[in-house]
């Protein structure tokens, strides 16, 4: 049975990172985009990363950040993976010595496979709802029928996911991983341990159900 990986994004507190690890997520995301309500400082990020157990990936999210700003983060925070949500090109994303995933904003008329071909070095692609102001984290879904059946790298499904819809999301799209932020929050930037637990439990149930259907 293929297990769907889980990333909890927009972590701003050590206690939320501890809940992510405790309930079995595979990765957590730290947002270094200043316009986001989930933006973290270098000091916050270091404290959160220090609370993460081995084998849980710490992902840094950037939106059109300049090279110096990204390098400053990398000097201070032990990231294992980079996530780019802006108009960064493949060479730029691939120039920091870490694997990266590239977000694709799922708006009407987009040629998803063509977008993917522009990032041959991407370790994966995160499909998210088109949100030009916030670049994610808005709690809105997109049409899951637009998710391609095959892609050159693993697909990560994001955008408006929660415990209420995760079963349908996984069984409809069969992603490599799912990424959630607002769907496990009590308020913006503050995660709920109970919602994290319910979300991950929903993913595990979806995997079991999807395996039986196949």
C-alpha cells in the first residue's frame, strides 16, 4: 500500500511543531514570506527546527525572495528542503545546494505539465489554489479533476484541505503527499493539535480505503 505523506505548513510555535511530530507528520513548513500571517523570524524558525525529531523534514517556503535573504535563512536555520511559490526559475531554485519543490498555482486554463517541464530539477510539485495576494494558505480548494494522472516528479496536493475533505481529496487525486495549513488551525498561524491529529487520521483512513478500492 502506498502511503500518502503529510506536511503541515505555516508552523509558528514550538508546541505546534511538537504536535506535528507527535501525530506522525512527515514534514513541517516554515514560511519566510513577510506578507504571510504565518511568517517566522530566523529566531522563531531556529527554535522550531530544534524541536523537530529526526526523519521529519523541515521545509522553508519562499516567494520571490532575493538570494541574500535565502542564504541568510540557510546560515541560521537547518532546512532540509526548499519550497518556492513565486516566479523563480529552475536554475535559481536549484542553486542553493538543497532539493526543492515548486508550487504551481492552479488557475483556469493552466497547462500543468508544461509548467512542470520548466522545472526539470524539481524534487516534486505542489499544486495549490491560485491566490496571487497570499501565494497559499487561504483555505480554498481548486478543481481536483485538473490534477494530472502522471507527472515527471511526485505531486503534493494543497489548497483548502481539512479533515472534512481529505478522504475525497486523496481518493480523487492519489497524490504522493498532501500539504495543509489553515485547515488545521484554531486561528491564523496557530495550529490545533486536535485538528492535526484528525487530519492525519483522515489521510491514513483514505490510504486504507483507496487500497481496498484498487
